[in-house]
C-alpha cells in the first residue's frame, strides 16, 4: 500500500470519526434522531448561524474600541428602538435562561436541551447588546444584516412548521415577533445610513456650511448623542465627573438641560392635556380628578418604563431564593457536575447584574419623571395665580398659593417613586408567598395568618393617617393665611400695640398644627415595630407548621431558602406603611391643586374697553353696578355715576362718612377696592 493511499485512508477515517461525533451530539440535542428535514435540526442550524454572527459582531466591536473608530456623528435610533428593542431581547433571553434552569432542576427530554437554551439566551443577550452598541459604520451594517437574516431564517422555519401542521411553542412565537421588530429597525438603520451618506456627500460639495458649530448645540451634544450602554450604565456623566475631579466646576462646564426636561416644555404638555380635558368635562363631578387625568395622559409612557425597571428589580429579588435552593441542592449531590455549577453561577451573576441595573434605571427615571411633573405643576399654579379672580383670591390666600408650589407640587413630584414602590412591594410579597408554598408546601399556610393580620392592620392605620394629613394641611393653610394678613398689616399692629395678641393667635394656630402632626407620628411609631417584627413571626410560624404538618424536611435547603425568602419579604413589609402614607399625602395634594386650578379666572376681554380719543374724561361710569361675588343676587355697588378728568385726583367716601364733620380724610374700603379694580 502506497503512502498516499495510507494518508487518504487516515483522512477518511478521521473525517468519518468527526462526522460521527457531530451526528451523535446533534442527535443528543434532537432526541436521538438526525434528520436534516426536522425542525430541531433546522433550529440548530439557525443557532449556529447566529453564533457565527455573534462572534463576528464582538470581533468588530473589539477592533472598533481598540482602533477608536467610533462614529460621533452618527444618527441615533428612534426612541422606541433604543429602549424597546433591548428590553424585549433581554426578556426573551431571561425566558430562555429560566427554561434552562427549570430543565436542569426538574430534568427534561434530551441531555443537551439546557445547553441549547443557554446558547439561545446568549444569542438574545447579544442581540440586545447589538441594538445599543452602534459605535461604527461597519458595526451598524453587520447588525442590520444579522437582524435581517435572523428574521428571514426564523420566518422560513416557522412557516415550514405551520405548513406541516405542527405546534409552535409560545416562546418561539414571542421570539418571532421580536425578530420582526428587529427587521423594522434594521430597515430604518440602513435607510438612515444611506440618507446620512447622501447628506455628507452633499455637504462636501457645499461651501455654505459654517466652520464652527453653535454653542448651544455643542453643549447639548454630550448629553443627547449617547448610546444604549451609556444610558444603561450612566457612563454619560463620567466626563463631567472627571472634569469636576480635575478642577472646580463653573456654570459653563454644566451641560444644558435636554429640551424635554425644561419646565416650560413640561408645562406646555400638561396645559395642553388639561385644556383638552377641561373642554370635554362640563359638570363639576367630571372635573374632580382633572389633574390626575392630565398627568396620566402626558406621562403614561414614562410611567410604564419606570414600572418595567421596578418589575425587573422585583423579579431579581424574588428569584434569588430559588437560586439559593438550587445551589444547596447542587452542593448536596455526591457527584457534582462542573458545567451545572458554572451555569448556576452564571445565573446568579446575570440576575444580580439585571437587578442592579434595573434598580438604578428605576430610581433615575422615577426622579426624572417626578421632576417634570413637579415643574409642570409649579408653573401651572403660578400662571393660575396671575389670572385668579377676586373670589378665588378670597378663598386662596398668598400663603396657601405658596404652599401649593412648595409642598403640594413637591409631593406630586414624589408620586412616581412611591406609586411603583407600593405595587412592586405588594407583588413581591405575593411572589414571596408563592415561593414559600413551592418550597415547604402546606407548611406555609400557618405563616399566612400573621401576614394577613399585618396586612389588615394597614387599613385602619391608612385611614387614620389620611385624616391626620388632611387636618395638618388645613391647619397649615390657616396658619399661613393668618401670618400673611398679619405681615401685610404690620404698621397698624405696631401702631395699636397689638403684637402680643396676634403673637398668641399665631402660637395657638401652631399648637393646633402640632397636635395633628404629633398624632400622625404616634400612628407611624405604633405601626413600625409591628411591621419590623412581622418577618420574624412569620418565619417562626412557618417552621412550626413544617414541623407539625411534615410537608417539607427541615434540612439546610429548606431552612436557608425560607430565611432568604422571608428576608426579601421584610423590605416590602417595612416600606408599605411609609409608601401608603406618602400616597395619602399625594392624594390630598392632588385634590388641593385640582381645586385651585379649577377656580374662576379674570375675564380680560370683558374688563378692557377702548378709550375715546375725543373725550376729556379718563374714566366715565353711568349707572354702574359692581359685584365681587359672581353668585351674589344683589350687586355690592349699585347706581354708580362717576366721571374722572385726566388732570384730577379722586377721593371716595360713604354717604354716612361724608355727613360726619369730625371724620378727616375718610376712605371707604369698599370704594377703594372698587378703584383698585378699575386701575
């Protein structure tokens, strides 16, 4: 036998051995059947193609970062693409990782099914990363081609499955839907790249472009042109922090606010929704919650985004006891699988990273949305005060209006944070109870008794706190009204030596306010120890239930999982009373601002009249009737005849005062108010 024949025989044997290994691996994934026409094999091929794109994408990304080929003049993706697409891809990835974890814990069909789910989870995480890291032209082109080919392959596979009258899994349907959005984003990206290329080519032929950019655009460019990873990790603030570390910051170093964060923009959005709702709601009963409805209409999308961050953070906290349960079970095995341990470790790191990032996004966007709400309401209250009628000014003093801006608008700005904290805490408590039932079974039933008792005690405490907050607000408004009137008439008080009398009046009003403040603090102090002790009581009752019922063994797995679950339930139990108290304050402030913004306004078009050019009179009134109360049946001033020349001064007195010879320069308050209104 020749040397060439030996080599060819060796190569054929080696190739056949490799082929047998590949076939055995794929057969293990697809249930022991290797058929190129099966949907399982086609999904495996699609996963291999996606892995190839994944490797090329990370290679290009690494080279772009090393060579600093970042495209600073790129066009940003639209708002839905920069936030919605990464979130959807991350959720699909979490679903695949969860399926792999369940397959590892419970065991499933096929030896490598969990590995396939992990690969698909990594692919979807990479798709989420690719939607944010668009730092160079070639990376954008590669991601667009990847998304386009991914949708075409997935569509061909699913259409083939439907034609064969087979069932498609729910997760595959969701992945198909998200791949369609990736296709739309890829088409938009390619069209924007082509438009940008044409615009750049046109600018090269033009000589009218200024050499230096405008200052405002240059300042705002640092905060607006940020990619998804920068928004996710808040790395966009790093240049400002580095500059502040190197030297004291001055006003020119601080970038301008984004247009959507300016108070005037927030006010225009709010007042547009307010006027639209005010025109549609005619009766007083329909106008009860106009402020809330206007805020709901303007900030619904931002509240949903904040809620998604709170939901992901809550899921991360709830899943942690399950991971601990899997870790303890893994440690109890006599022969541990290294791959399974690494997978569990990867899950732990990934979940904690998602929890941390989502919590920071939740905090930031809740405060940012609250700032916009507070700014809009402050401007709305100020603008309303300028147009307030005389009857409205009698019902709302200057001190109360200042209170609307300084206190009530601030509480409304805290509303996004406390609202999402409330429902996330309740949902976290419910899911914690579900985890307890999944771990210890019916042994968790006795633990529900103290939990339900603590929850029911929130109802009377919430009502008492709401009553106290309402009384505190009324007492505060009364004190501010009295203080404002005293300060406006300080000269008369000093002249008559009435300082002690009015000082005692202010102190009595302050004591009334302090009474309700003290009562509200006593209610909070009575509820705090109860809610701090609730997790310890529940854990003791749960362990007693497990011991008597015998639903679960009291081993390390059960004890550690129950303790971690109850520890995760301790924070929402502690936060719920405070959150309910804050929401009660928000409800009171919302009602006060809504009542103020619905007050009567001055009708400017009816108070202004054209002045005759040929007349010598600056003011002429014939049989005038005037009233300060629009609901009064009898006018305050009747049959007023008055003519004022341009070069004369005017003094007005009552008839009774005019007949008194000992009254010197008697000014009537009614007529003075009347003249002030005319002026």
